[in-house]
């Protein structure tokens, strides 16, 4: 049962995770996940504090819905900050760096996924999981390290924009494939419905700007927040109800708000909302994780880390070169892109919905545990590579010169 | 003067100002309003963070840098860009200016030059939106709004070059 005490423990626990993250100067996302794992029912059941049973947090409806909202707001923000015109403007460089990134990492992910799980759908999911870098963690590291003012920030943020656009389309297809079952006809239908819905949203985003502009026309922050949340969550809910990815729907709603004059207000007003529910999402990821499965996926995770760290460094390096950066800064781009995070986890959550439908229950939970462990490793490894980039930069300069 | 603007998706905007000697001042404006100032000693160097300012503080510092807050030089030419092509300019009225003794109405600068006098600074005080019958005195600073051509015309009128 979701009681207030349980929710209180949840928020207190993620708040403590934030304090620890500041203290050790590391990204908070892996800590949220670990906190979720520690407070999952399998651990806390049977624990009593002064005669009172420890409140059950995991598996409660609040956490499930809160996590869903976290996904919706993460993607909504992605859409909000996504500027199609700007992408088109610098399409040549972003396109080149982005396609290198996609070709190398998604390609390697497909091969790796098939080698590890021997299942085509699993291969598609793993490809997405290892391809998509973490916008949240990478952007924060860029700011923390001061790289944001350097030339390497542009190819990194540019590649992230490309990845975000790709992942919106990818999630549509992946969600439809996963819930469509093994019947090819049914899968094709659900992909069709999903794509039709997305096209509808795209048209809305493209031509609905005046309506979205008027919809938020109010001097009250209260009404503004409520209207934006109302539209976003309603559309996401409709999407989910007809079997389309709610994350993608939220992305396009965000995109529809992006050209309006309210975009800065929305960013300021909704950022705390997003961060609150995103924390619940990462917590939920931890709760759903069965740590006893980690040993069985350890080999797979190790293989994935060994393969996909160099591929990201390579694609990032080439992407940096495509932006006319020297070897030293290109190496930084590569190191920075290694971090995987929230979007890999969203794909893992999609995989979980396929348990017993298109994936066997064992396979779905294996992919899920694999992803959580993989993200825990990569989020820490990626930020460390950025913090201690000097030996790699020296190597790049020695190997490839300074030009 | 060379200013490069670029977008930082999800963060805000970056402006790089060439300040000479190969040095660049890099200003990162976050979507939250926070400004970060960096100095890039050379083209290849890493940016070194100088200071981080809140939106409010950045505006205050901005007005000081601009000279609108305090002007060390008795300049008769301080300008601010209000919008594309529209300037807000400050002009000192010299004792030998033909406008001394005229009222705002009789000087008729609107018709003659296209600018609007939006305020008069006199003895450390500001008279905003001066009435047409207000007299222009030597030592005043006139604050005018107009496009670049109108402001140039006004300057010629003020100094009696016409």
C-alpha cells in the first residue's frame, strides 16, 4: 500500500542521495538507483523499526506513476529544448558527427546484443541502450568542468541533439515492437498506429504553435504550470492508452511548446517538477532491479563495457574531427560521450513491458538487470573519464599530433 | 569587434568576444539566467572560469561596463542598442550648442532629426518624459531614442554643424 510514510521515506532517501553526490562530487543518478535498490521490498521486508514494520515503498502505485511522470517530463524537456531550425541550420556538422555516432555505436550494439542474447528483438533493444549517451549527466559534467565554454562542447551537444531525435523515433518503433507480440501482423499494425500517432503529433507541433502560444497566455505561474502539465500528461496518457510510447508523445508536446514565447518560463517553472519525478524514476529503476541477478549478467555487462567504451570514444573522436577540432579536444569529445544514463534506462523499462509478450520473462528481466548494471558502470566510468582526461589527451596528441 | 554567438542546446547560449591579443572572453548564458564568464588566453587554450553571476548581478555589472551606471569620461556619446537598429543615446549639451535656451517643443528635434527626447539629466537628477515647454540648458545630458541615422543627425544639430 502506498502510504504517506513510504513516500516520505522515498523523498528523504533521494534527498540524502543528493547530499552524498555533492559531497563525493559525482553524478547523482547512479546513487538514486542504488537507493532504490536498497529500499526495495525484497530488502526492507521483515525489517522493523521500534516495533513498526518498515514502510513498503517499492511496488506502490505512487512510485509506478511517479516514475512514468519522470519519463514524461524528461522527454518533454528534451522536446522543449529541441530546436528543429537550429538542427537544420548546422545539419552538415551535426549530421556528420551524429551519423558516425549512430553507425558505429548502434551497429556495434546490434552485433553485441545478438551475440549476448541470441534474439533479434533483444539485439535491437541493446543497440539502443548502448547507443544513447546521457544528456543529463554529460551536460552537467560539461558545466562542472568548465568545458562548456570550450570548443569541444559543440560537437558533444550537437551529437546529443542528434541522438535525442533518433531516440524519439526509435522509442516509437521499439515500444510498438515490444508490446506487439511475436505475431508479425500485429507488430506491423502497432508500429503503424504508433507512427500515425507520431505523425499527428508532429503536425500538431509544426502547425499548432499559435494554439500552444494562446493556451499558456496568462500572468499567473500557477495556471501556466497547470496548463502545461495538463496538456503534456494528458497527451502522454492518451498515447499510452492506445499503445504508443508516452515518452515520445511528451517529446513532441515539448517540441510544440518550443517555438512559443513561453519556453523560458516553462523551463524555469517545470525544471523542479521534472527533477522531482526524474528522481522517482531512477529510484523506481532501482526498486525494480533484483540485485541477485547481477552476478548472472556480470559477464554480459563486462563484455558490453569493454566493447562500447572504445566505440563511443572512437565515434566521439571522429565527430570532434568533423567539427575541425584538434586531436586533444576530439579525444575529450570521445571521453565525454561515454556516459550512458537515463535514456538507456527508459529503453530498459520498455523491455520490461515486453515480458511474456514478445520477450520471454527471463530474457526481459535479464535485459533489464543488464541495463541497470551497465548504466551504473557507464555513468560512473564516463564522468571519471572526463575528470581524468589528461593522460588520454596526451596520448591523442602524441599519436596524432596537435593539428 | 568580433562576437560569435552559438547555441548550447539544453544549457543556453555562448558568446565569444575577441578582446585582442589573441584573448577571448567567453560568456555562457544559462537558460536559468546565470552568466558564467571565462577567459580563453589563446585560441588553443582551455577556458578559465573567471566568475559566475546571477541574472540580477550580471545586469548590474553590465550597466557598469556599459557606462550607464557611472561614466568616468564626460562623454557626449554613450549608446545602448535597444533593438535591432534602435539606439538609446546620451548627449551632453555644450554651452555653445544652438539648442541651449530652446524648449523641447521649439527645438522640434522630432521633425528635424527623427529622434525622441525621452529624458533630460540635469544636476544629477533625471527628468523623464520632459514636457514640450521644458527648456534645454547648457550642461544638460539629453537621452534620446532613434535609429543610427537620426542620432547622427541629432548630434550635428546639437553641435551646430548643420
